């Protein structure tokens, strides 16, 4: 009866002086792997035109219905190389579950999930992110 | 005469301040040890290494809303938190920190300790009753039965020591241990004392009166703000005082272990030993799960009581025929 009690005490004392797993979060950040699914970004092509061509696959595949997309024509090929771009591209971060299906579904690698994970904002309306917010900054 | 009064008042103030310091940093130590054992860090933000955390906690409790339950038993409701703190503070009157540093050398110090410390059960019982709520009441009732059972073991294990020393004065008890600590002469009494003390303090693994998982918060569920803080203050003050008494009784008070390092003053040794026992209580709390209530009572009446009574019998034979 005494043996297990002492064994328990020895385990806890080893943990008391052992390494700690705490990350002091605001001061040190968690190590993020490249495949981490964080905030979305709408990629631009190498020529600076948008890759997204309004196929709507991401909206269709999204299990949380977080994506709303509406397209328009771009007849002079100013912003797109196929003549169609998304006029509205909204992701509702109140609904998004960061499953990454939109990235998998996208045939042109236009939408990509980045490693950025600090997504808290001070009002709920800011969680509805529009196209301007999501488009890659160059 | 006047000099004695002033000196005594100064001593009381110093002892009180040291006790309160120990209590405040007892909560800090508790949180650090809890964190460490669970591979966490513990308090970190208030001051260097979070050392100002007890201060921040105290301030927070001051500014909380002081709720009085409408249908409570008002006088009892107000008296219970006071009763939680006062007995623990009263006990420091008899604790000898060094050969000549103590508030008073009472010749019945051990009886005084038992009498005063058993008053704190009233705080828990009345606090549980006054809130007019079922969970505190259950906690208070459990506490009452637990106290009565373990009070006997505590008292009897102290009797073992008093029989050898032949005096109830704590100073005499420590002086007796100059060559050999009592823990080597009375190991069974020491173990019984520690188990009973932890049970008396409502500490895990015997914290049935405040078992969070079944009784919400136990006897202090209906208390808030400073009244709640008083209960906690009393609990930690009781822990410190129990550790100090255990140091006097079993660990040779102010004497250095095996007469090494004699240049370190006695009261430092006393504080170190007190802290070690305090740390042991924290260590126990974060290691063992809570026992079931019938196991708790069974352990007191079926195991500890016969063992400590047998120990008294053997000690009696030794005292009578051994000399």
C-alpha cells in the first residue's frame, strides 16, 4: 500500500522540476507548421492578375457555408487571364471551420490557407472579411 | 511592566506579519507547485516571477461585490468567516520560533493548540448552515464528522510526544529534541499527526467538505468577496500553523539537523522546516486523488485510532519501565 503512494509522489516531484510545456503566448508564439490552416488569402498570378476565375467550387464545397462568391466579366483581361473575376468574395469567419476544402477544391490554386492564426477582432462585423481584405498584398 | 507590554505587542505584530506573509506566499507557492507538477509555469505576470500575485489576488477580492444571501441566518453568516481566521491566528501565541523568541511560553501550549484549532470547525459548520443552501450544508456536515474523527487522532498522536517529554509546553518539547528529533523516536505518531493534520485542514486528498465535483464549492459556496477571502485566509493560516506545530513537535524546532551548520540562526531553521512541511502538504494535494467519504471515516476509526492507541501503550511501557 505504501509503495504506490511513494511512487506517485516521486512522479509528481520529477514533473515539478522537469521541463514545462507552457508557451508564454503573447511573448513567444507557437511554432507553426507550413500546412497549418489559418487565414485565407486570394493569390495573385505571377503577372499580377487575379488567379480566381469565379468557378464557384469553393462556395459549393464549403461545409460550413462560409463562402459567398459572385462573379463578373472582365472582357479586357485587365484583372484576369480568362476574362472572369469574382466581384464579391466574402468569407464569414464566424462560420469558417478552417477545414481547408476550399483550398483543395480550387482548380487554379487561387485560395490558399496561410499560417496566420491570430484572427481575433473586437467586433463581430469585422469577422465578415471581403475580397479586398483577402486578396494577396504585393 | 510597561516594557513587557510594549515588547509583547511588538512580538505579536511581528509574529502576525510573518504569519500573514507566509499565508500570502503560501497561496503563491500552492499555485507554483500546482503548475509545476502539471508541467505548467504558474503565476508569471504580476511582478518578477509573478511574485506580486498574492497582492493582486487580495486587491481583486477587496473590489468584488460583497453578496449577502437574502434568506440567510444573518448573525451566523457574518460570524462564520471571522471564526475561520481567528483560531489560526490565536495559535501563533504559543509557537516557539527560537529558544527565546515566542510570544508566550504557555505551560499547557499543546492543550491550548488543540482547544483553539478545533474551534475552526465551527466556522465551516456555521458557514455551511448560514448560507441556507444545500451544498454548503452537506459540506459543513461532512466537515463536522471529519473533524471529530481526526481531532481524536491528532490529539492522541500529540499525547505520544507529551508522554515522552513530560510537559505540555512547546518550548520544553523542542528542548527535549536537542540530541535526537522526535520523528525518529515517534515515527508512527508523526505519520498519524501528518495524516490527521491534513484531514483537519480539509486539504486534498481529504478535502471532502469542499469537494468541487460534487458540492460546488462546499461550505463557502454562498460567500463572496472578503468573506470568501477570510475562509481562504483561515485555511492557509491553519496550514502554516499546523506545519509550525509539526516542526516543534517532531522536527526539532529551531535545532539544526544533526547539529550541522550551527552558524545559521535557529529561527531560520524553524522557518525552513515549517516551509518544508507546508510544501509536503502541497505536494500531497497535487499527487493523490480524493478519497471516498466512507474510506475517510474508516481510515480514521479502523486504522489510525488503533495504531495510535497501540503507540501510546508502547510509549507508556517505555516511559514506565525503560528508565
